[in-house]
C-alpha cells in the first residue's frame, strides 16, 4: 500500500515528530512518501531513507487580520497546486494530511478525488469564523479524522454531525525517558530546582494556542 503523507511546514515541531515516529514503525507492506517543504523535516526524512516530494510552504495564520488570512490562503493554494501533480504521479492508496493546514492543502489539490483522505488533528482551533469554516470543510470532505486526544476530537467535530472521527493517541517510546538511576531529588537538583515543592511542566512550543497562559494562571491554585 502506498501512503502519501502531507506536511504544510518544513519546521519540526510536535506533529512532525509524531509523524517521524509513525514512519519508523510502519510495516514493510506500506510504502511511504512525504510531501513537505524544504527545511529541517525534509533533511531528517532523507537521512532516514524516506522518499520526499517537495511542495511550497503553507504556513501562516488563519485568525488574524484580512491581509494575513489572504496571504495564508494564497500559500495554501500554491502548495495545493504542487501537491496535485504529486498525487497524480504517485497515485497513492491513501493521502494522510498531518495537520489541519495540510488537510486544506490536500483539498485544494483535489486529493480526496484520487484516494481516501485522512486528516490528523493535532490542535484545537480557536473559535473564529475562518477556523470554523476550515473545521467544517475538513470534517465534511475527509474520509476520516484522527484526533490525538478525546478533547481535540470532540472540539473538532462540534456542530458537524456525521463526521468520521476517531481518537488515536500518539505512541510514546517510554525507554527514551527512563530516569537512568537518578532519584527525584537528583533530577530536580540537576535542573536547578528546589528539592521539594510543586513543579509544573508544560511541553510545547511557546505559542498562544498551546495555552501556557492557562498553566500560569493555574499555578497559584496549585501553590
């Protein structure tokens, strides 16, 4: 089976790392190609022997002023036009969009007319008109939606009855996070922290939609 994975950005963040883990665990019966822009992700894929097809970057905000939205939509259309040629050339059995923007790129490419389209939902979109329109469009056109948590799945399909949504948690290699014989106190000391007291950790890039402000507001209650 040939699967075409689509990434809207060449920057490696959470969704891209999840894709790299997925690709490393694929069975030999799956032939994978990743369509993504030039950048760190593309270099990491090539180093791992994964076939890469280049598309223009489709990054940009869909929730700021009109000019920003129009600029983002123009990038999505340009990326979709390039993806259309790749889809026609590869004739994949499945197209897997690894983000919501990648899903929009795939729709602009008409990928859902050539193969089943799966959209991976890693984020919870803000409640804006553009975001709600994007969410409804993807929910109505994708053959399947995959949410990385129950909350992400439920929020995405709100108001879209009949959406074919499923929740699959990202796999985690727990052996990478063993304590290596350190005690709790030693680990805190190595990080420059006091030996006791509450510790709040937020693992995410620093962006408004990751909600670090929520963690900051919650900390006084913890203390």
